[in-house]
């Protein structure tokens, strides 16, 4: 049986992503339009790195989740992990929808379809459920599992031009919003599940080979080489592939190739954090990475006014100057992380609370039958 070492760099990557999300959402929501100058180098650099956040979240979620499933299966019992994974996926769906609730509007009898808008939590939750299904089917066929995950990631990315502007007017919004952005969804399962699939593919490589000598150095190099290739040469590769195969879809994908290039950014980020992993163990960065759900929920409530409608956006929407926005973003990150550490404790706190409620409801349901 392969030795399965803990991957400490994962928490550091998650911490980086959540902090980038905090400052990115704060500045994007509150910075005045006059300062959104795409000719400004500083603004462009900020915007570019902000674009890495979501791909990093999806990729690292797929990696850690699939890795834990594989580790449980190697120990001879993955049923508990599968059950926990399904529960976590459903929980993320519920929390994602709940963050769109405005209690005061509901009290006043005002309801709208805004609650059905899909954001990152719902997509990650559904991605986890899909990864459980793939694991259940292919767990006995390790290399085939890797191939399937890699293929799914490629298909999700390459076919993006086919569903980029899709409209599903005849499909109920509760389902259509996972595919189309026409109703206001921020994220959709396609193409974002592609990142989770690539993350799960990486987990299979780690699981099989992490115990080997020189695995770390070869993996770090592979992250950097593959990342550079995807950033600078993936569009050229897709164009050449289109010429060789006479399939225009490859050229269409190359002409708007943000998915593979962002994956390249993510891999380089993985390479950096994996290379310096030994300095990150038990650090504050790693601890922040363990609380991503709590941080996400708290930041949504404070910034966007979930549940009450009263958040920073309501009072300061697109009104801040750059200096104020930068200072505010730093303060916002500190406050949200502090609240998560001292009130949210860990993501486990949230999961256990919901699980207790679920178990009580289940007991009550069986009691009245």
C-alpha cells in the first residue's frame, strides 16, 4: 500500500486564495469607477492576480477532496468519507443559496429569483458530489481514473465556446442557472468543474507517487514547466491542433483561452507553495487555510449584507479612492480572519452544527412516522 503523506502545502494555497478573494471582492465592490483604469499597470496586475483566485479554489478543492477519498479507499473503507463528502457537497449548496436570502424582504412578503443565482459555493458543492460519483465508479482502476479526470478537464475547457453564451429559457431557473449566466449566475458548473477535475487528477498523481524519492523536486519542476507551457503556449498548441485535426473548436478555444492559461497560473502557484512547504507547517497561513468556509460566509455577510441586506456594499458601493480601498481591504482581511478564528473556530464547527440539526430532524421524522 502506498504511503500517503499529508500535503501541508494545500492549506497554504487555500489561505492564499481566500485572502486574495477577500481583498479582491472588497476592492472590486467598493473602488470608485474612475479608478478602474485598464491602462494603469498597478490596476492591471491587481486584476490579473484577482482572476487566479477562483481557478485556485476549484483546483485545490478537487485535489484535496479526491486525495482524501483515495486515502480512505487505500485504508480499506471509504464509505464514511463518501458519506461525508456527499453531506459536505449538499451543505455547500444549502449555504450558497442561503447567502442570497434577505430576511427583511421575506418578512415584508417580497420574494424574487435572486436566491437561485449560482455562486462559487454551489459550484464547488456540486463538483464534490460529481467527484464522489467518479470515485465510486473508477476507484478500482487507478490509471483509468486519472485518464478520465484529465479528459473531463480538457473537455470542459475546450468545449467552452459551445456553451459560453447558451440560453436556457425553457429550463427551470433552479437548474438552468448551473449552466447559463443569463439569469445572473456568477459561476456555472461548466467550465468550472474542469478545474476540480484537474485538481482531482493531480491528487491521483500525488497519491501514487508522493512517497517516492525525489518526487517533490520533480513535481515542483513539473508544476512550473507545465504552468509556463499553459500560460504562453497553450493557445498556439490549440491552434496547431485545429489545423492538424481540421476541428474548428480547437481554434475557437484558442481565440479566447483564459481557462488553460489560468490553470497555468494555478500550477505555478502550487509549485511555489509546494517548494516552500516545510516553512508553512503550523504557520498562521496554514491555519487560515483550514477556515475557508467560515471566512467565506463571514465576508459575504459583512460585505454584501447576506440575510439582512445591510453590508458595506449598501453604504460604500463603488465610492472609495484607491488608498482608502487598499487600507480598507487590509483591515477587512484582518477583521474577517479574526472573526473566523475566534467565533467560527474552524470549518468543522459549521459542518458539525448543521449535522446536529440534520440528525435531530431525522430523529424527529422517524419519530412521527
